[in-house]
C-alpha cells in the first residue's frame, strides 16, 4: 500500500470512512486527529459485526470514552447496528458529539461531572430512539439489503404510514403461517422430497384400454419345426442319409423305390408349435404404458397477482398486504425472483419486481400505502403473467392469485393458461379471501387455499373484533347446492 504524502497525513485515512462521519471525527475536541480516525474505523467495523468495540478504541481519552462505551453495550446498540450501516454511523456520530460537549460543560462543572452528564444524556437519547426499533430493524433486514440508506432516510421510512401498515401486515402474517408456507413452495426450480410425486398426465383422449391376453399353443404334427424323432414316411426331403445313399447303388436303388412306394423310408419326425394370443377375461387387468411421473418441484420464482379492487377493502386488503410482505421476504431470503402484479379495474395494472435494495422497498411502501378501490379486471393481469412466463427468467415460476373471487375469465385466456401448463408446467394457486368460491376462481386455479377466518383481520375502525366468525361451513357452496351450474373445468375441484 503506497504511503501518503506527509502533508496529507493523517487525513488520508478519511478515504476509508463514510462521508457521514467525517465532520464529527475531525472536529471532536478529545484526542488527536489520527487517533480519532483510527478508532472511528474500529468502531464502525465492530458495530457492523454486532459487537462492542475494544476498550482501547477510546479516541485518545479513556476516561471520557469508557462511560459512553458502557452505555452502548447496555443499550444493546451493537446488536441493532448489525448489518445496518446507517445505524452504526448514527451511533458513532452521536457518541462523538457528546464527547465534544465535555469541554463546553467546563469550567462550570468538573471534568468528572461533565463526563457523567454527557453519558447520561447519551443513554437517555438512545433509550428513546430504540423503543420498538429492534422489531422494525428485524423486519427491515428481512426485506432486503438497505446499506445505501442514510439514517434520516431510514427514520423517514420507519415513521411513515406505509411502514406502520407493513408492521401490521407482519403481525397478521405471524397468524397465517400456512400462507407463508404456501408461498415458500411455489416455483419449480428445485426438487422437494417432502412433496408427493406430481400426478402423471392423463392418457390421450380416445386411447383404448389395454385388454388382458393369454398365450394358446397349438401343435402342428409333420410341419417344419423341431425334430422330435424318426419315423417311416414317403417324403424324400425328410429321409435320413442312410436312405439317400441307396439311390447311387445299382441294386439298392430298387430297394429304395420299394420302400418309397410302401412309405417305409426312414425320415425325420418334426412338429411345429403355433402360439396364439387371445383375450382372457379371467386375467388381471394390465396397466397401460405411461410416461414417467414428473418430480415434485418447488422453491422457484413467484408471480403474485393481487386483487386491489374495491371489494377487497378492509380485512381482505390486510391479508393481501401480508401475502405481499411474505413474498418480498422470500425474495430476499432465498434469492428468488418475485413479481407483483396488482390489478383493479380496466387499465388499472401495476407491475413491480420485488427485489433487494431501494426498488424492493419502494414497491413495498407503494403497495402498503395504496388504497384498494375500483372494479376487477382479471384478464389483463393473467395475460401479462403469461407473457412473463415465456421469458427465460420466469419460465419456472408459479402464479399466486390473491382475491375474493369476484371475477370471471374468458375462454381465450383459459386456453392460454392450459397451454402454459402443458408447455412450462405452470401451476396456479389461489388464496380465497371470502366466503365462497366463484366460477372465475374455480376455472383459473389448480388449488384454492381458503382463509376462512378472514374477518378477524379487519381493523377495529372497520368493525373487526378479532373473532373471525364465518357464517358459512364450506367455501364450495355452488358445488354443493348447484352442481349443474359448474362448468367442466370448475367441477374438477371437490366440495369442501
């Protein structure tokens, strides 16, 4: 490493430090500039790892730094600052600012009294700052890597109304572990040994059922076949060699003619066996040859179609936001692609990719602050999802539809869904936030997860009492009471 010019020392060490700590590390009145810069780097490294800095990193003033270092440890700030650079920098900035106040409190107070005062002020300020901060940071770190955020930006997010909605969604998600598990299994990038093998595709339409057969053998004597012995015959082509040599003898050839006339030639005896396969009604049935059963796949990209229509306002909206939060957590935790397609009425479509960093957080905040209103147009989001499935990145993705089911789908879109299922293995899962399955949901989804107690997730201002009472015993009311009203596609779901 090249040595800096003497005129640049010790300020060349600023290059390795974040810009936000330059000013406090330069103007603080304790210690020397070189020592402060070295210890500032040591504090940032330790706090970033969730550890308390070593005691010798005292900025050149052990007596003043020791009480503040003790307060940092007792408040648990290193654990909060782990993987959160903005918080580590803010801890260090406030610590250096309080150390600089020691000189200002003198000579009205002794040095020991001034140190005790600034240590108490530091402790009181951070006790107020850290109330509920651990839960917020745990949730934030589960959503992505936000090292780029400054402390003021981080505080702005944590105090915003969308973030409060995200916190409520995290609370609701803890009460819906089956939804988180459903999202975790979506996609088709890895084999999941916990899942049963995928069902084999049905036989082609019009193919005949194989009929059991049995073998029937018929013996055909004197027919060309296996040699079983020697007998008398009048067939020269089967005579033994001892008979054939008589034809060349001047006297024995007369004997040969006599034997031939009397059918007394020694000849090979042969028998043929004819095997005939005939239907056997008493035999056990034989399975038709089928293609190998595909492996059960999971843990791949996920596309979430979120219904943001007016009928989803209230408790369904809260559940929908919880599903989105689970999807974003999954995208960050397992490095999986996650695409959000929020739909309402005609021409009301918002497509966001839930990834890491600022884009993923911005997408989450936009949805959490969004009000659900308008009509329902399912055609456009499904068509858009099918377009993305044809892209290489999303070809192994599954589609999750979160809705109350108040929609329908035209035959053309259903045909395109079937084509994607056959070509890419696309699976469509539905989360029903309502009291009954509708024809649109039954025709589109392969499986429907019913959140029966969805009313319990309504806010108190919306009449929610937390009991989650459901007035119906089954989501399949149409299938139970009006089975003839179901189309052939919708009838594949069993009433539950």
